[in-house]
C-alpha cells in the first residue's frame, strides 16, 4: 500500500479549501483517507498565518512510515522546515521562438 500526503478538496464552488491528508495512493482525491494532518486555504493572502496549517509531529510520523508528499505538499513542508525544499525542473518558456526562427534570427544578426 503506497501512502501519499496530498490535498483533498473541500469548500464551495469557486471558493476552494483543501485538507492535507494521508491517503492510500489508489483512493480517489476526495475519497477515503487515513488521517487529516493540515489544511490549505488558497483564498487567503500568501503571508497570512492560517493559509497553510500543518501538524508537524504527525507528518513526521507518516513520513517515517513511508508516506510520500505530492509536489505541492512537498513545497509546503519545505517552507515549514519539515522537509528539504524540493527541486523541480523549470517550467518551459512557451513564448520563446522555435528552433528555425532562432536560426533565422542568428543568420540575420550575424
């Protein structure tokens, strides 16, 4: 059984609120979970202290049991100092010119 520390959506339409839960990786996003270990309210400003709430002791317990956080939760844990800050690949820059356009621009400039 693979355990995940992930977000489970709650709240009303267009008013999201997320619970941070420990769940089996096979269960649905808003389905069955083992324990609620925090919450995330994206409607609050970034510096607000209640935006992300974590129960550090319980999270450390579940990480010791083999639970893996999702990317977003790993970021929360990194900011809280409960885990090292994750390093992810950079987002691609979609507005950059493609390869042939870059070659033509280099030829025109040079």
